[in-house]
């Protein structure tokens, strides 16, 4: 029942988000990062495991700078088909706002374990609270780690870039977003509407 929370939070007669069903990639495990303008702009970082997308909300977005330790709040599992979801979640629904795919690709564990499959190795690390993996995305490449924070609430993790050939100082996810993106247009329209409302009052 990994998708029970996901399904209970959504009204599928109102939102175009996919219904919660488990599914797996035929070949390599996939990852996706979605830029999400909800009550606050954030990035949703998702890793395929056990037929679902294990998910973290990253307020400042991922970084290629090893000096950045990005807070990543673990949220409910999302269905595999969410990897392609883009569009508007209507007002009054959970996570209302605009969603777009910011980056996607495949990933694999950093540690090679001859006794375990890639997925089982990743699940073992997830349960241990320290995930190390290699991303093969369009924007994000190379070694990363997700580390569960100690002495804090259970859902707090840190997303960290390892020092490798793909590391980049002073990286800003927002600067690596197309100005024509769905979310950028949505935010501009929202801002314009607020200005108009202020002028009226």
C-alpha cells in the first residue's frame, strides 16, 4: 500500500495527476525532478524504487556545488507515471499550482554490490538513511548523496553533490531554467494578478 497516502490526498475527478499504480522501468531505474510552483516554489526530486517514485521536496532546488547541502523533505511515494506529469493542479487541491519536468534520466547506486541488484542496494541504503547514487540526467550528472538528518523529524534529509568532474561552483537551479517554462509563466501571471489587485484596493 505504498501509494495509499498519495491517493488519499488527491481528488482525481478534479486533478489530471495520474492515479496511484505501481509500475517499473524495463531496463534502468529512472529519476525525475519537477519544478513545482505551489504555495511556494520548490523542486520535487523523485527516484524510482519498488515500482513507485520515492519523493523529496527540495525548497532551494538541487545543486551541482558540493558546498551546498540542500534540505530535502521526504514526502509520500508517487506513482511511476508521475514522471511525465506536467500541468496545473487546480486551486483547492493538494499541491495546487503549476508543475513541469525540470530534469530526468536514469540513475544507479554508487556502490557496486555483486550480491544485490541495483534496486535492492538502493533500498538498503534508503532504509539506512544514507543513499549514494549516480545521476545520468540532462542537467544533473554524476555522484550525489541523500543523507537523513539526525536528531530532527524523520522526514528531513540533505541532498548533496559529490566532488567529481560534473561539480560546479555557485550553481543555481533557477538560472538553469528556461525563461519560457510553464512554471515561470505561471509565476509571472500570478505576480501580475497580485499587482492588479493591489491597485484596485
